[in-house]
C-alpha cells in the first residue's frame, strides 16, 4: 500500500532519509531529531500504520512519504524498492530498524519459520533494497557522502543471553552484511555504521516476560537504555559520520 497518491510525483534535488521499520519507537524518535534539517525528506516504511505515524505524516506533509509493506513478502520488498528509486533522487541515509518482536524460547522450540522471519525482515530485505539503492547513493556521493546504518543489538558483542537464538543469528547476519558492503564500497563515499543498543522499553519487548525486563531495569550498571539517548547516538552519526568510527559501541 502506498500512501498519499504521490506515486506519480518525483521530488527533485531533495536529500532523503529512508527508514525501514520507520514505525519503530526508535525510528519515530530519530525522525523527530532529523526534521530540523529542513532540506531532508523522509521515506518511511512500516507494516502497520499507527496513529502516531499517521499524525507524523500529517505534521511533515510533503516531506514524508509513508509506505506500508510486510518485509516477509519478497515481492512487496521488490515493489517498495522500485518506488523508492522512483521517488528519491538523492538517497542520503538508509536506516534499517525493522526486526520481528523479540521472543524468548529454548533452541529446541525454534522453527525454520522463526529463523526465516528474523532473516527476511532484516538481512534479506536490506539486501534487496541496498542492491538497487547503493549504486544510486554512490553516484550522488561526490557531493554528499551517503550513509547506511543498521540497528543491531548488544547481543553481537560478547556472550549473548540464552533463549533468543533467532534474534542473535539475525543480528549477526546483519553485521555480516554491513561488513561485506563496507569492504565492497570502500572506495565510494558511503559510510556504513551499526549501533548496538542494550534493552530499551519499546513495543519490541511486548512478548518478553516482565521478569526479564524488570531485572534489566534494576541492573546497577547499564539498566535499560532510553529510546531518546539511542536516537541521539544515531543523530550524532548522521550529522558527523567520521567521528564515530573509533567509538567502541559502534561497529563499522
Ligand atoms: N527494544 C530493545 O530492547 C532493543 C534493543 C536493542 C536493539 N533493538 C533493535 O532496535 C530496532 C527497533 O526496535 P524498537 O525497539 O524500536 O521496536 P519496535 O517499535 O517493535 O520496532 C520494530 C519495527 O520492525 C517492524 N517490523 C517487524 N516485523 C515486520 C515485518 N514482517 N514487516 C515489516 N516491518 C516489520 C515494525 O513495524 P510495525 O510497527 O509497523 O509492525 C517496527 O517498525 C530493532 O532492530 C531491534 O532489534 C531493540
């Protein structure tokens, strides 16, 4: 589904932020921080348009294009890719937030379907989109260095928690994709970053037992991360991509 009947319009000379999983709590907070950049336009993907995202669209008007697609449906991702290519003449930053909600269960209770879902919504969708978008970003990168940022998780550094194998494997696959693309596009002016947040209180945790969230909340060191602080790290990267390469909490 494509909102706003704007399919026929082409926006010339605009810098685009493309947010996959743009309805995530973290993405919505990030957009609030980016909207101050007045020449930035937003291509916002979601699966279920919420009141919050519809209100944001009303608020941003023509600066935001909202697109609905289930990333588990490959044809829908291919269609969305061609719409982005048609609309966004200067893709400036690609942000991948989408991930299936976190589920805790033992490895023996996992299934091919749960692994497929973690892979489709993250790595496969990003692969399909970036295969077409990166050449365009590379072409524009002479005047404007472009960026690709994946939202991973602290599970990719050190020993991961038990009971979330699909999630851990899904995030490592995204990390692999980021590193491979970073090597392949080394000569282009495209920055590849990933952030690795700890647990944040968002709808992503809706299936996580309260006791797990409570114990994270009560950790003396670390505790829960706030969505605002993680969004502000993303904004710092977007505003100054060079600076973050050496920061241990970011992976390049
Ligand atoms: N919350 C945490 O504790 C935490 C910690 C570390 C990293 N992260 C990462 O942060 C990112 C953002 O998560 P969040 O916490 O802001 O949670 P969230 O609000 O639940 O965001 C998840 C996003 O993924 C989208 N999504 C899920 N399945 C989809 C599908 N089949 N097709 C299309 N879109 C799909 C959702 O779309 P709809 O809302 O439209 O359904 C939503 O935009 C995720 O990558 C997550 O792994 C979260």
